[in-house]
C-alpha cells in the first residue's frame, strides 16, 4: 500500500499562504494572552490550593460556593471534574496572602466549610486516614488485641473505603462490609460519623514554589532550545539551527496561544508536553534538512528553492505517515488518558499538527528566504550552491 | 554472512531475555525473586517497577528550613561566650548585642570597647570563636563580628542535613514503605518528602513539623512566673535583666485549671535539643503522664556544671530552671542540688498518647530549625489506580492502532517493525526496573511518545527502501542504501531529542523528570531496535530469498 508517490507540490510557492496562516494563529494567541484569558497558569506556577472532592450526590455548586464564602474563601473557582457520574468537583482557591506560613490553611478551611455542622466530638470517617482509625481503635480496644492487629484492621477498613467505595462510606455501618469483626464497627461509631464528601486529592503550592517553578520552566525551555541550536549548528550550519529554532518557537507560541484561547490551565505536565513537542517538531525539521543537505550534494545546478521543494516532496510520505501515527497515539491519550492527562495530551495533539506543519511551512522557506536576502545584499542573483560533499557539512552561500 | 546473522540473532534473543528478566526482577533480585515465588509474577513486577505518587497515591511535601534560626542560635551562644570572657578578664564593654537577629542573624556588635578591651576582644574571637572573622571597626568604638562565609554556609548545610536525619527518624516510626526524604534541589535549603501510600497528612505534618526543641533554661525571680508580660516587666521597672527574654507557658493551678503564665528566662539555654540522648513516656509523682529524658555526656556535663553553680545551696537568687519545649515553658522548678543527666517533663497537660508522641520526637532528635511547609500534594489511592487504568488503556489502544496500520501499509515489513516496537518496550521497561527510576503518569506518556518515535524510525527506513526500489535497485542493495541513508537522519533526530530530555532531567523536577527519564530510555532502546534489530531481520529474510525475489514492503 502506498499513499504518496512522486509528489511534486510547490510548497515554496505557497509561502505567502503559509505566512498568513501562521500569522493568524500566532496573533490570535498573542492577543488572547495579552487581553483576553492572559496565560492561564496552573496551580504549580501561580500558587494556591486545589481541592478535589467527590460527593455522594451530584454536587450543588451554589451550595458549595455559599459554604466557602461563609468560611471566608471568596473567589473560589468551581468546576466539575471528570465524568459527571463521578460526582466530583474541583475547588480552585487562589493564593490569598504572600505570607509563607501554613500553606494548607485554605484546604482545611474548605473541608471545614463543606463539613458544615459535624456531630460534637466525632471525626469524619470519609476524610481521615488509617492511622487515625488505628488510634481510635487502640483507645477503645473493642477486640482486646495488640496495637499491631488494630493497625491491620484500620488499613483493611480504609483500603476498602478507597478501593471499593471510591473513598465514600454512606454510613459508619458500611465499614462492616470490609469484613472486620462486629465489635469493631460499634467502637468506630463512638468516634466517627460520615459526611457526604471525600477529598481524594489536594494540591497546595506556596507562592515561593510557584515562582521557583516558573523560573525553572522558562529556563528548561530556553536551555533545551539552546542545546538544539548548538547541535544543529555543529551538524549543519548556523542558519539551519536558527530556522529550526524559529519554527519551534512558532509552534510553542501557537500552542500556548491555544491554551490561552481555550482557557486551559498550563501546569507542570503541560510544560513537559510543550518540551516534547519542541523535540518532535525539531525531529521533523531535521528530517527535511537532512534531505536538503543530501540533495545539495547531488543537485548542483538547481537553485536552493528547487532543492528545498524537492526535499520536502521526497520526505512528504514519511512526514505524513509518522505524524499521522504519532497523532494516533497522542489522540488515544487524549481520548482515553482520563482527566489527569487532559492538558498534557491537548498540548501534544495541537503540537504534533503544528510541529509537522512548521517544518514544511516555516523552517524550510526560511532557509530560502535567508539565501535570497544574502544574495540581494551582495547584489547578485542567487547562485547554485557549492557543495562540500566530501566533508558532509554543507554551507548555504549566496 | 549467514553465520554472522545467526550470531546477531542469538545476541538479540539474549538481550530480549535479559531485559524481560529485568522487568520482573528489578535491581533488587533476591527481594523480587522472593515476591515472585510467594505471590506470582505480578508481585515481582510491583517490586521492580516503582510507581510515582501520582500512580499509587500518597503524600508529597516540600519544606523550607529556616536556617537563619540555627545561625541565630549559634550567635546567641557566641554573645554568651563574649560576655562570660569579658567578665572573667575583668574588662568592661558597654554592650554586646545582635542588632538584627531576624535579618542578619550572625552579626554581633560590641559597643564601647576601648584600650585593653579591644585586645581582649581580639583574643576571645581567635581563641573561643573560630567560626567568626576578626572584628572590624565600626563607628564610636564599636566592633562588628561576622561569621566567616565558609562557616556560615557550612552551618546552614549542616542544619538541612540534621533536619533530614531527624525527619527520617520520625517517618520511620510511621512504617511508610520507601519514603523519599532528601534535599530539594530547586530552591535553597528546602527538603522534599514523598510518602507513597500515606494518607493521614494532618498527622504526618504534625510529626514532621514539630521542632521538638527541648531546652533547659535558667528562670529568673520566681519559678511561678507572672500572669502576663506587663507584670513581668513591672517587676524590673520596665527593663528586663541583661540577656533574658520573656517566654510564655502554661501552668495548672490547684483547682486544675490551666492558666497562661509568663516567665523571665535566660536568653541562652543551658542544654539544647541536640544534648538529649533519649526519652521515655512515664508518670510524674502525682501519677499523671509525663516524659522523662536522658542527656548525653556533653549535655550532662553542661547541666551538672550549671546546676551545681545555681542550686539552692548557692547564693544565686535565681536558682530556678525551666523545661522549655518549642519555645514554651512546660514546667519550672527550683534547683535543689546538682543534677547530672536525667530530667522529666511534667506539669500536666499530657495524655498517654501525647506523652508517647513527644517521647518519640525527643528520641528522634530535635529539628535544629523550624520548617515552613511550602508545597503539599496528596493523591488518593483511587485516583492513582484510575490514572494507571487510563494511561495503560491509552497506551494499548494507541499501540494496537499503530501496529495494525504498519501491517496493512508495509505488509511483511510491518511485522518486522512491530517486532522491533515490542522489543523496544521490553528494553524500556527493563531499564526502568533495573535503574530503580519511578514510573509516573507523564512517564506513561513518555512511553507512548517512544512508541511514536520508534515507528518514525521504521517509517523513515522503509520509505527510503521503497524509494531505492523505485529507482530500480535490487532488494539487498535497496535495504543496504535505505538503512545507510536513514541512519544519519535517525541519529540526528534522536540526539536532538535526547539533548532536550537530558536538559529536562537537569532542570526539571517531579513529573517532568519522570517523563524525561522514560523518554531517554525509550530513545536509546529505539536506536538499538529500529536500526540494528530490524536490519538483522531484513538480512535474515533476504538471505533466505533468492536473487531478484521481491521484498514485501
């Protein structure tokens, strides 16, 4: 089977269309970054508290918001999390003060607010861990066994709650179904009650950390671009490196722009995805460049524009196939990867498409544009390229 | 030629076997082998491939160590030494103080030093305070003392190391498997703590963060203390005695009510937290829960010297001491006689449980400085399990789709590519097992990306071979040329991606790093499988075929 055979599309002839296309997307993203959603930073970078709560019934956002406001947690951003059947809500509490003490105070306040009026002196069985259950059992000593035995019983109950009941008991009696002795649950009832929610995840990032991570992400991106530029300079020629880096920057800009346009949070994992797409787009560009380098050695009479066009066409089949297949894997990540990987796979889905496009539409035309510009400066028409085939290192010269 | 191929096939099979074994055995063979024998193959897999917190649930904390507190404690001691030495030498200076204990904790200013006192100051610093630079002259006969830069940074690093040791001792009592407690490279003086499977974050936080700094300090005026700060100050006409501070505490009165008390205590403790050797829960003379502790030799000597000089038998009117825990007075009493190395924290307010917890904390060593929590993440076990299911599901769906496509598009050569792909995964997982790296959710994504790049290498080669075949080359020559030309491109693409992944490992933390690690392993495996393995398979096929027979590609 073969999709593409001896194509001869004049890619360079369409450079104005490409330029227009790239400009529209970049400018739209930049405008959104500046004036609309800004750059929607995730909790990792802006600091703050995320509390993921699962309820017994579909969460009522108005009630939650009212309870949070009463507790002094204004400006909370509420959003349904995961599939509707999971009855889960993501509570996003912005950083309130710059003081670095007690980072977890907001989470504790939120849990208290959700608990409402709890029975006097009792703890919520849905929001505590095994060691609390163990201590309560040791204190009551219903089975007259050693503390180590209570430890096991406590773990059994909590594990049953988390794995079989998704973290939520409807009543303390439900702990019985984990298979513990009868006396145990009666003892638990004296110290515990069950609320209608379970905090299954929490992320709390202090302002200091947010700042560090921001700096780290920017540095990591810049250094990896620099590393690639140096490698390409070494393997090819300066202009190749510059063209590839410009193409990759173009991809990053459009991807971040897309996150701004869709108002999706940029988290630490999204940064990992963006760096991946940087690598991927670079990969794609290099394949084309490699072919250009190879063709320059054999096609001595053609102009650079013709060589570039031919090279893109020769690698087109591979480009489309690989991108298509990678897109397939990334798409399956986006569709089946679940809520946690949502941002990550979104960045890759956009990035793979843009990264493939930019090698053909940005990087390659830049080589030709540079050469034409050099040619005009010297005052002559672009001449065929001298090939230094023997060394395997080829210079683009006017 | 045939013989050489046979050798290569044996090599490939051997590598495959080794890495398959590594997936299940990991880097702790005896442990994993035991797990496999007892609980089957999956148990071995669980032992060797470490899952990140995002996949198995657990708690993650980052703490900032307030290293300046340790520096301040050191300079407090230096002030004490200076005062003592000047007194001994009979030289007087106007004042020895720390002008900015919070912002500039090592700075000591000696004011009004003239004549002999200056020489004495220089002598004290050289002989007794080796960590300090020679005094530099300030305005009005004052002298500035600063810690040597090297000593200062050594002290700060040591503070972080000691904190890590103390935290590890405390975490060990929780029985968490494979906790990670280490310096966090991202900021200065930060500690990263990861506790897989831990769920009671509030309790863990309390255990980690309580400094458990036990000190014994001299108490001035009365061991009963004052009802509030104002009356304590009033007793000294508004100015505290030199080198003393006010400290709050609680007292249980005769009717059993607790009341806040304020004590005047010495600024520098007689015995510090590092002088405690161990502690046990016990009961005081009234049968209430209490904690008794033993001092180590150095602490015992200091304590004995102090108590013999300040007991009721001496002329010192301030013959009292207080047991201070985390800057609060727990109990204060009169010193009847010399005490060597045993003490008791009593005075009520303990339950059986809190007495036991405190004894654990004291035995594990106090924190040399307090900790401020700056990041905290908890992942519930159900979410982790959900993530694994989703991630694996996505990986399998993606891979199957790619494999089917390769088969359809490249026919027999597709089989070749798929074999290479599977071997790639085996090697990648084997790497993960043997290196002890953790597999995180982004790590699974890294695996998926590796699959993508692995396919890319094969597509590059196959397309090149097709091109050569179209140009009229024979099968063997086309394979030769295809591999030869694609090889350069594959090297370039892999090196650039490895460069950026390596930078991620250097500068990234947590999830980003996990991603980069799997990506690098995957790419290295890919260089081997896509280029070497698939070449060997081609050669083997070509060897069996006659000349001129077509290649299925």
